[in-house]
C-alpha cells in the first residue's frame, strides 16, 4: 500500500483511482502502468501503457484517456491507439508524448524479460522506439529512434521523456557518465537528428539513488520530478526547479512518500494554478510478504494525489 505520510502532509490521495484495468479479456485487464499527460486546449490527454495477461504471456500496448479537469478520466472507445506487434517476452516499460509542430510525437521503451538461466548470458539492452500521429489516435508505424546513443546500464533504468519548446524537441533521460548515473539532455530540430547530450551527475541533484525522471518546462523555469530511493522498501517522489536546467533547488511541491514497487515507477505531474496533481502506479498484491519484492502481484492501478499551491508557494 502507499505510505500516507504524516497527518500534516499537504498531499491528499484521491479515494478513486485515476484509471483502473479493464474487464477480463480486454487489452489492459491486468495493469495500468507508466503514463504521459499532455494539455490539449482546455482538456488533457493521457497516454498510458495497458498490460494484459494471457495463459502463456504478458502483453503491453499504449492507449489514451481524456479529461476535462485532470481528475476524472475516460478511456478512448477505440483503444489501444498504438498497437505494438512485439515478439514474445517483450514489453513496453515507459512512454512519453509531446505535441510538436502540429502533430504528436511519442517515444517509448521496449524491454525483454530475462528468461535465460545461463549465468553468462546478459539481459538484452532496451530499445527506444519513436512514432508520430496527426491527432493522437492513429499512429504511423513505429521505428527505432536513431541519432542518439543512450549507453544503457544494468544499474540504470532507461526512461526517456520528451517535451516541445518552440522549434525544439527536448529529450531527457538517466544515462551514464564515468560509470555513474547522470541526467542527460539532448535537443532536436527535426525529431531525427539529436544534439550531443549535456550530462549532469545525478549526485549533484540528490545523494539518494534516482530511478526515473520527468522534466517539464514552466515559464522561466524547468521542473524536475523524480523517484528517489531511501532504501529497498521505501522511496519518495521529489520535485526540484531550476532557471538554467542545472542548478536544481527544492522549491516545488513537498516530497511524496511511496513504497518502491516492482513496476519501475515513472511519476507524472500536472501543475495548475491551484496546485500540483501527481500520478503514480500502485501495485495490487495477493497477500503481503515482509519484503514487498517477494509479494505476488495481481495487477496495478493508476493513483492520483493533489497538493494545493498554498503548501509550497510563499505569499
């Protein structure tokens, strides 16, 4: 279960999930996992990974849900919108979407389950895929993202995120520099060719282990939302801001404590005039072991929590 924190915490978790798995036999009947939210006009569009279980495999595909207020969400009638013809034992581990030059651009990661019992065989590296769409519901055939090297590491989860800023498309991810985790940032003017990434050691941002990040532009600031692990059974979703996208300071919403889940959590946040709304995946367990990593999981839902702006902005 989610750790609720102290009674004085300004974060309030909504009683109902933002999204729940579909009916048995549907494409997302087991779990709702990592998401990407865009504001389109006065409404919001959420791209999410739906997971289904069959008798012999786990499948994952990307769908869309929409909302007028960022609280109540309705799944698209013709989901999934981005069909993935993946080989056996491959799955989508994260997705990020941007609205850029009058079309949607998606970047998502495909990973392979480690099924070999050979001690000398390594897990294959993840593949970063890209796709484009005019309206967000019909996508061109996905292909491998080229033009940038991600240097995957066994100790770092590859979870790139993108956003559009004028003529530039920005991409951020956790990579490796001198065998240490680093925050990487690259830009593109055409979505095909990317600049050599700027690298910032993660230890300059937080002394804790950081497992995933989301980066957003906001006026003169850049906002960084990430998962920081204190120890194997506990983590926090933290927020920092910077004017130069490098000198990060904790002036955003306070940290939100969570239990580290087996779903490789990637947080998502909506910042509105009245406060911050956080989205995160919560696993559902079949009984609980003392160590959550040994607990059987029966699915996952998408939770949301709200923090009023008065809790983190000085008058």
